[in-house]
């Protein structure tokens, strides 16, 4: 009634709002009391701000483990890669750091890649089914995280391309047997070169060719060819062994014949030279005394002839040689055979030993 007397108009819709306003005021008052900060003064506020700033700056210290690399980002941009140890960066949210493991060895298997066809064409236009594995680890953490969107996908693609390229440069026999390890090394070197060109930041540790076989549809025919080639290699090895056995002996015999011929030549030349020297000496002696030398030659010749003669015929007329005394060479008596001589009897021996 007083409000009406004062000329104020009370609207019916304003009366329910009073309890809600009082409730809001009460909640606000109590919340202010709970959050009320004690009075610390200007110096206290400065000290509090200083400690907060110091703690914020100290949060920029970080440690990189021996098996990690620290990749520092400033406002979301890669600025540096830190080695193991203690380092400092600007605190969050200005700078952030990633610590990827760089010593973990990862393995990529070709047969674990969905939809990866393992059939490859060799250099001699044959088809093989090859499975391989690639062992790799992170070499540069910054390049690994930010240079390529999908580093592992890049490894899969480049590895498959490299394996196909290297196998396509070699014949099927080399891929299946004797040059498999060398081909794996070539794949590793080429794969590392391509990854370095792309800047992926990955180190390829090893590439292994796990299974290299012809397709299952032609495996039997291929095995027959392999057996034929094995027989060919065996026959070739046997021929090589026979050649290695016969050629040294033939060379030795040829060398022996050559040495005998050389010795015979030397002997014949020396003998001929000796005969020539003897002939020249005799010729000089003949020039000095022809009659004496002729008589000496005659005597020497007759001595050589008569030495082996068992009968001698002498001209009794004395025309050829005079003053010779007839001589009958009886020779030495033939040796007696010991079997022809009878040994003395045992009875005669004591008879000669007794008294007469």
C-alpha cells in the first residue's frame, strides 16, 4: 500500500525475480571469500612474479638420453637437433622438444606389406619370387620427423623399387645361387643412396634376400634345369681335374726329353771337337815325320786287330815281315770244376793217419 501511495507501480512479473537475485548474490559473495588472496603488498607480489618467471624459465632445461636425439621446435618450426646430454630451450609454449629413439633397429619385411607382389623380372627375362627384409634405424631425427610425411612408407616404396632394379640387372642363376649376397649388398648401397637423396634421415643397416625361387608353376622344370647345370659343372670340374693332372706330367716329360737332347747335343759337340783336335794333332805329327807316323799308325792298327784274334797266320816267305819267331798262344788252362774233383773217402783218411 505504501508503494501505491508513493506513486510506484508494482508489476506482478517482478515479484518472483527477487529470490533468484538474492541467491546469486550469496553465491558470488562466498566464492569471493574462498578465492580471496591475502594482502602481501607490492614487494611480495614482485617476489612471487619473479619465482613464477624463474620456474617458467627453468622448465626449458631438458635431457637427451644416449639412445635419443633432441629435436627442438620453436613456434612449431624445427630449428635444431641436439645430441645426448643436458640442453636448454625456450620454455613452453615458445619451444617444444621431441625425443625419438635413434638406436632402435626396425625391420621391414616385404611379405608383411599388404598387396606387395613378390614376382620380379631378372636380367635374362625370367621370373622369380623374391622376399626380402630391410633393417634400418633413425640417422637424423629431425629429417625423419619433418622432411618426409611418411618415412616408413618411403622406405617400403624405395626398397621395392631398388630390389626390382638390381634383380633386373642380373641373370636368374646369379639371383638364385652364387651372387645372392653380392646382390643384397648392391641393394643396400643403392637404397641408402636414394634415401639420402630424399633426405629421409634413415640409416640402412642390412638388406637380406630371404627367399628367391622360381614361380610354383614352373618349379619342377626349373629344378630339372638346375640338375642339368649341376651335371655340367661336375663334368667340367672332372675335365679340369684331368687336365690339371695330365698337363704337368706332359710338360715334365717334354722338359726331360729336351734336357736329354741338350745333353746329347753337348756330348756330340764335345766328342766331335775332341776328334777334330786329335786329328789336327796327328796331322801335325805326320807333317813332321811322315814315315815314322805311318809306321806308328800301322802298328797301332795291327795291335787293335790282333788283340782280339784267336788265330794268327804268318807269311813264312818273309816278304811282309822278317825276323818273326813263331809263337803258339796256348792261353791259360781252363779252370777246373770243383764238382769234378772227388773228395777223399772217410775210410782212407784214418788209414793215412795210422802207422805203416
